[in-house]
C-alpha cells in the first residue's frame, strides 16, 4: 500500500488514543469510508481509500494493526496494515469458496507482533465451520475444521493476553490456551489448583433464544461477555449481557455486575475494552460524551446501541447518514 493513498486516515494515528473509532464502510462496493468519533459525536473524516475498496478493515488483537478482508468467488485474501507506520503485509490467498454469511465476519488474533518471524495469524469466522491460520514467511495458509476432540468442540472466540492466546470453547464452555506446534493448532485446558477445568455454566435466563460470546482483554483481566436474545423478543434484539472475569493463571472466574470506569466496544470482528479518561470537564479530549460501565454494540451490522450494565437499559446511538449498504468495525487509529 502506498503512503499517499493512506494520507486521509485520521491524524494522529496513535494506538494509545482514548477510544476506538467507529469505521463505516458504505456506498457501491463499500468504496467510501467514514471515521466516526463516539466521544465527539461527529464524523471526523469522510474519505475514499483505494486499497479499502470492496474490502473490510477489522481490528486485531494488536491495537495498531488492521486486517483487510477481500472475499472473492473462489478465494479469500487477507492483508495486514499498521496504521502508525503504514506498513502493509500481504498474506497468501486462501483458495476455497468462503461461506457467504461469513464474508466479513472474521476475528483476527496474533500470537506475536506481525513483524516477529514466529508470529502466527489466526482468523476465526463467526459463522463458518473452518479456522484459517498462517505463520509469517510460510508459503500458504493452513485451514482446518473448527472442531476439537470427541465432543466436536468449536473455538468460539480467542484473545491475545500477556503474550499468549486464550480461547473459549463453545460446546464445553471451557477456557483453553491456544498454541501452534508443528504446523498444527494445539489447545490445552486452563485448570484451577485442583486440576478442574475453568468452566463457566451457561447463563439460563427465561425464554433465552440465541446467544453470542466474546473473550476480551480488559486491562489486567480477561472478560467473557455473553449476550442473550430473548425468545419473546420479536425483533431479535439483544435483551441483556452477562459479564464474567476470568483469572487465566488460577483457572477461576467471577460474574461482574459492574466494570467500573471501563467501556466495552463489542462486535464479531474484534471487541475492545477501554478505560475512559473523562474527569468531569468539558475538554474535547476527554470522553465526556461516552458512558462508563456500558457496552457499545452493533446490531444487524446497521444499528449502534449503548447498553447500561447497571440498569440493563439500552439507547440508540445516532450515526451520520450514509448511502446504500454499509458495514461497521471498531478500529484503533
């Protein structure tokens, strides 16, 4: 990618800025991009970045890196972009037809910084049945069914935390550590001091119809966020969230009723937890318009809501008007 073509990205491109941007892709072939600031409640940059055309940029486990996804009829193409240095890494094509429902619904996790020679890149599709992973310098991706063990456990979510990758198994509801050995994905259960698996029972609210779960690095903690859709809800909207804090070293967990001064930015392509810096002033550099102890989440890839963890209310967040189909991602710029 050329330096010039990326000159319209918001500046400064600081991986430590106070909150993620909401990046909207819209227009024919998603050729237009809008960078929207939640804290300032306005679009900061409306632009067309040539290399983003027909692609989606998703956040990754390392804040200054984006992954670009380009689906084709018989292949998937991924590339990585550092928003600070503007370095681009083009990865080999995956020569298989992607599931249409999961064209853009990938989470991207690194085992190391992408410039590290032993970095492995893992892509987990929200609706696909396969995992794709790649070691820097190899000739091709490895793809395998997203099934592990006799129980046909699926790796539902993963997070990079303090130098290691941890995963959440959807069927067994156990926390595992993920490693890459001899070209294969190896998972090992996280256990407590009695040798018992770190297992969180399924929350069972009445009339539960559908759920999703996300592992998120949150400061010094790992969180499991469980979203529930109520079966009595005709609009298929999220009814509430359960949040669990996991001690990955002790294999223990507790359910949280509050996340304090933090806010979660949630979606299938990479979720973030942010400590808000608002000190009560009206300084535009503070997150004064953002809600602490809340979850910002995208519903149906079109609508943004903020969910209050304390009273379980939700509020619609108005976004700038855009034309034709559009997609959204949280990105750190």
